[in-house]
C-alpha cells in the first residue's frame, strides 16, 4: 500500500511540476510580448515626434518660401496631396515604340523634369508634350540622362547631379525656344 501512495504522490508532484513549467514558460512569453509592445510604443512615440518635427520644419520653410510657388498651388509644400499632384503619370515613362525620326531635339533622348512651370501648371501636360516628340522620360538624373528641364523650386539634388554628369540643363525660357 505504501508504494501505491508513493506513486500517487509522485504523479501529483510530476503534474504540478509540469504545470509550474508551463506557467513559467507562459510568463516568459508574456514578458517578451510585453517588452515587444513597449518597444513598439516607443517606436511609435519617436515616429510621432519626428512627424511633428518635420511639420514644424515644413511650416517654417513654407513661410519663408517664395509666395509665387504658394500661389500656384494654393497650399503648402508639406501637403501630401500637392506632392502627389506634382507627380508625372507613369505612362509617360515608357517611350513611344516604333516612332519615326522627327528631327526634334528630344527625339530618343533621356529627359528628366523637375520643378514647377508657369506655362505648364500640370506637369503631366509638359511630360505629354515632350513624350510626344519621342523623348524617354525618367525620374532620376544619371550618366545616361541627356536633358534636365528645370522649373521654379527645382530639386537641388537633380540639379547637382546634372552638373556632375554633364547633362544639358534647360530652364523654362530655353524650353519655350525649343518648343517654338
């Protein structure tokens, strides 16, 4: 009878030990997830602080920017919808296939457009016109770029890269002459 009770006690002890180990493992998992949540909350807080910082920088920059650019769009540059509206439609980044030689300076040339244009408030209009002459439009300036067409408030990096790679830079006045 002694062995029977000893076996019962052993089974109870083993079950309680197994339960203790499971509880311990669950506590470790919970602690890990709690730390993960704290880390994510901290990352979120840092991101929110960065956004606030960028907004305040954008407000101070936009108030010091030229009023002409603000009048053209009616809103500040930090407005995402304005930046989206300035994007060129993706269909113009594919050159026209089987186009006959037309003798235009933009024919079969890699062209990048940057900035705002008085004659073309919607950059898609300018992109479509240049594309119709057989140009291959692109978004970045590199050693294969032939022309950089710059408007007001153009991208400083694109301008710097154009100078670095010896790309011909065309402003709005020169563009009018070419398109006449």
